[in-house]
């Protein structure tokens, strides 16, 4: 539509100009270097158009080689773009070998060859071809020496998948040295330090975890908490209370208020034979904030004065009469204080309020030790039913028919 309007306007304008020029063709005189050149306006216009066309032709002839090279480059880029799209589809479809070949065939002709090599490395890794994966990653870094982060992160992830922590740490430290460290790299480095037990470096990494954009505060808090949990567990394994106490004193107050950290510290104290320290921390935490897991752990204390520990636990009963966890804890502490009647009462009440496998197991053990094997067997059956989620029932055995079949089988034999 627009082209038609332009053509009509051009014809109209041409007709107007032609009518004017037919009445008067005009006159143009040019004096140059002592010469006078005279011509009509129509001839002058034709000369100007011809000169313009000649100049354009000369410019195109002069730039022909450059234009040809640009066209060839554009064709190669388009071919590489198509190979990227095709390779990405093949990777998503699970045809990893084809994806690797497609992505690398025209990678060198692409605007960003490193992107092709990175995806090809992923395809090779999915095939388990570690050598080819590393070759493609090296190619990616070769073509993008100022953007090494994607290749180094992918390399570190591959090493971590195979639990090669030293190699992963080397790759991530190269990334950190290059100044390209990002959120993903920091999280991987924290994971490596944690797996290798390098607590000092992990703690030194904490400020970066909190400041780096892209790492949520919750993840940073979880990582920091895990650092301290692992340190406490390491002290527990060594059974060194001095080292354990040193770690506990180094912890920030916000960390020492967390349930999992308190439970880990209490278990470590018990492993070091310091139940009194565990009892104090557990009691303070329970009175500060009631938590079932800490209440159950309180029942595992093996203090020398079991009666005093039981009395402290029983002080919580008026406010938590129907708490099955507290009743189970009181049962354990009663048994440790040799108050067996009270222990049985607490156990039976606990499983009646909230059946749990642990409660039935303790009840079965108690009944067996007190000479009630039938009641112990019943408790174990209840525990098994609770574990599988239902009671398995056989069809009723008719004793007379079963005896007759058994006698018949004996006669045949």
C-alpha cells in the first residue's frame, strides 16, 4: 500500500517537473580553470546523477572484498547459531553424543565459541567422558580468557560429583584468584571446605557468604550453623571435653540457642563422660523453649545422681501432663534410678497417649527383664505394627483341619 502511494506521488511529481521543463529547459554555465561549460538544466541533472552513480560504483568496487568477508562471516555466525539451537534441543532430548558433535562442529565460527564448548562439556560429562569434558572446558577458557568462571565452576561441580575434593578446591581457588568468584562458586567452595573439615577457611569465608549478592541470608545462616555442628561432632569423636568446651565457647550466642546445636553439644558432652554439662544445657534450653527432641534427649542422660535428674524432669509434669515425650523421659530416668514401678507406669501412659516405636521397644525390654515375656512379645508386636503402619493378619487357622492334614502327610511319607 505504501509503495503504491510512493510510486503515484513520484509519477505525479515527475509529470509536474516534465511540464515545467518542456516550457523552459533551463540554463547552467560552469566556469572552471579558464573554461566555460554551458548546458541545459536537464543535462546538468543527468551529469550529476551519472557522477553520483559512478562514485557509488567505485566505492562498492573498493569495498567489495570487505563486504564479501562480512557476508561470509555472517553466514558462519548464522550456521553456528543454528548448531547451538540444534545442539541444545538434542541435549534436552537426551541425545548427548549428537549434542556434543553438533555443538562443537561450528563452535569456532560462533560469536561466542566458549558457550558452545561449555554446553558440549556438559554433554560429555553426561556420557561419563571425563577427558573430553575437560578438553572442552579448557577450550572454553582458551576462547574466553577473561570469563573463566563458568568453566571453572562446571569443572568444580564435576569433581565434587566424584568426591575429588582436592581437585574441586583447586579449580575454585583459581576462580577466586582470578577475581571472578560469584555466589555459586562461593557455595561450592564452602561445601568443599566443609567436606574436608577445613573449619578455619570455612569461617573466613562466612563474611563473603553474607555479603555476596545471590546468596539468601537463610542459606548463609544454615552454612554457618553447619560449620559449628561439624566442629562439635569432630570434638565428640575425639572424646576431648577440653576441645569440646573450647568450641562451645567460641560459638556465637545466636548459634548456641538453636535446638540442633544444643542437642549436638549435649550428645558430645555425654560421649566425653560429662553428663552434668549436658544436663545443664538441656535443662536451660527446655525451660527457655519447650522442644520434644530435647526432652527425649534429656532422658538419655546417665548422670551419677539419677534421682536428682528424675526430680528435675518431674517438675515439668504439672505443665505437661499429657506430653508423651516427657513421660517417656521420666520412664527412662526412673529405670536408671531403680524405681521400676514408676518406670512401668510412665511407659504405659506414654504409649497410650502417643504410640511410638521407641516407647514400645523400651516397654518390651522392661517387661522381658521383669519376667513378663508374654507382655514383652505383645509390646514388640505393637512396635512392629506401628513400624509397618498396620497389623498384618493371617486367616484364622482351624486347628482340627490342620492336624488332620499334617497326619495325612506323615502317612504318605
